[in-house]
């Protein structure tokens, strides 16, 4: 596949002290030191849009950014670690979703890539005719090498929307078993922010979760989740490799003016326990008397394969203030209300990261982390992961590798200089803690700076509400989006790198 043009990359590392994580006392503190990671030069995973000629999905006033990729996710085939599959939105719309979802697949560990359209929108071969846009790509490999992928699919003009799923048994090259897990034709409902997790032990089993927004009137659409009347978390399960899905039901009921968003399941392979993490958004009002409001990092868990679930438990307040250009105040759309979880497959220790402004007096967001060594019964106090540079750090991802090392990736604006109002230099970073979470150490600079103002503008300059990070043995594979400075015909690309702490 001939890659699109990309911005030049410079590689550097900076030395700093980050978290010291003391599991015995379940306390997180600043401190520790470690060597910078090694990584492969970022490789372009995305190519020219397969949907460039599609004219579907338009809406009054909507802008389509052809050739722009955003919001990637990535998974590594456990039966063949050289096989890496990533998914992303292709040709982002300014008012929600994209022409369709694309899968990139690599058979050499992420060094070179090919791509194929996934059947989640009418722009794609075999896609559902009723859905002209798709969003929120996700992919997860099962222990037999089956890849599961899901989408939020909907209309550019109209109310019909739903959650769709498909599978690949050839390493991401082709996709079949298209299934609609949930569909709503009424403007009162919108299914949003889905994810899928393959069971790491039981071949053929995977779990999908999402929130279903219920509004009193009108269509909440993809970017209006904050105005939803309510938004319970829904769950579906397959046990036959994605041929059929069942057990579709609510697992987190919500009251009026409450909702979930960003649901994501991690599985403890030792016990089979499922943990669904999400942002529990509660109606406004004062804290006190044990009551919470606003955004909260929360989870529920199931010990019986999803048949029954606990009541929600709050890990911590999610105290984001959002992200803007520090010099101009222009809005940057980030993963500000989306927590990201991970689990150590050997010990079951849980980790969750999110954006939080508590470390800056609520002036701007940083990256927070909390961990639990007892199945979520107790959690450490939130601690900052990123090195403070007086600028926002945002859209973190977290994973744990086979040796127990905990990795976090994120963006920040540390290359921005005072007075620069014409560009927004943005860098992408990696940091990790060694086995057992003893301490976070040196950051590793993966790429940048690139100009965030070249990215699509979708209620803020946008590279994704999340970015991809996967464990591969004792290494990690990152799939993220960077902008191609000033290239309005090819604003962004998905790029991959393999990192060894």
C-alpha cells in the first residue's frame, strides 16, 4: 500500500521522575527512576481513503475531511504476535462519525501495513444500507486468533442508529459475520461509545458494552451525550465466534439525568471476572452526605460471565476541565471524559487512567492513575502520571505487558511557546512502571511536535477520544493519530510503533 505523505518525525527522550507505586500500602507517590524505552520509528498505518468517492452521509452544514483518520484502536494476535490489527475512523465528519471504519493489518509486527474497509456503513462493500456513517472503532483478538470489531453506525440525516459487530479469522484482511447488536429507529435514542473485549481464555467468546442515550425529545446524535436524559450501559455476548450475539441487556441502570459513557471491559484470565469501567455521570448538585455529582470513574463486575453484575463502585472523581489551546483558547477535543482501564493478566491488579485537573488547581488537565490490588475493593488515591510542564496532558491509554510493566501513552503541548497563535505543537509520549508497579520513570518521546490545528475540527480539533495501545509479550504496540502539518488534503494519519520499556 502506498502511504500518504506524513510530517517529519524527530525522536527524543527527556529524563524525569514520575510515580512511585507501593502496592502493599496501596499508595501512589511521586518518585522513582527508570531508563528510557526503546522503540521503532513510527510507521504510517493508514493509506488513501477507500471511501473518497462516497457521497453518502451528508448533513446541512457538515464538513467531511476526506483522507483524515482519527480515533484508532489496536490489538495483537496471541497466536501470531507479528499480526497486528488496528481500526480507525476514515474521513471524519465535523458533526459526528465518519464515512466508515477501516482496519489496518500488519504481518511483520507493525513495520508495514495494509488496509481494508470494514462493513459498518453504506460507504463500505457489504455495509448496512440504513447507516451512512460509522464511529468509535474497536478491535480485540481472542485466544484462537479471531478478531472482533464493533462500530456505532448511524445516519447523517435521520434517526436510525445502532451497534454493529464483525469478525475476522484471517488476521484483519477480511471481515464477516456482520451483526446488528442493537438498533433504534426513534430519535429518542442514540447508542454511543461501544467497545468489544475478547475473552482471553475462552475461544469464541467476546463481550460488547455501550451506553444507550435516552432523550426526552430530538436525536441526541453522536456528540450530544451530555444532554441525554439518561444513559444506561448495555451488554451483549457471543460464544460462537461472533456468528450470533445474545444476552443483550442493561447492566448499569441509570436514573433521570444520569448516564454512563466510555464503557470498556477487562477480563481477569485467572478467575474469569469481568470488570466494566466507565464514566458515571450524575446529575448536578452539591457533594456531601456520601453523594457525588458530575463525572466519576466507576466500574461494575461480574463473576459469572456477564449473567449478573454488581452495583457501580466509584474509583474517584473524574475532575476534567477539558482542553484548549493555551495561547488562543481554541477548543481541542480529547478523551476528557473517557477513563481507560487495564489489568495485569498474571496478578489481576487493576489500573485506570483518565484526564484530571486536580493537580493544577483545576487550571488544566493532566493524566491521573489509580490502581487496585484486591479486585477493586479499594483503590489508591489518584496520582499524576505525566511530567508537569504547565500545559495540558491528555488522552491517555494504559496497558500491562507479560512481565507486569504498566505503560501509559498521552499527548501534551510542552513544545508550544508563548505567543505562538498560528500553530499548536503537540507531542506524543510513553512512560512505564516496571513489574508490580514499583515506579514510573523516564518518559520516551514517540513523535512530534505536529500541529494539532491541522487535524479535523469536530467540536474541537480532533485526533480521537482515545488512542490505541496493546501489550505484545514484554513490549507494547502503540497506534495513534498525528496531524500532517498544513496538509489540508491529508490532515492526519494513523501511525504505529513498538516500544520496549
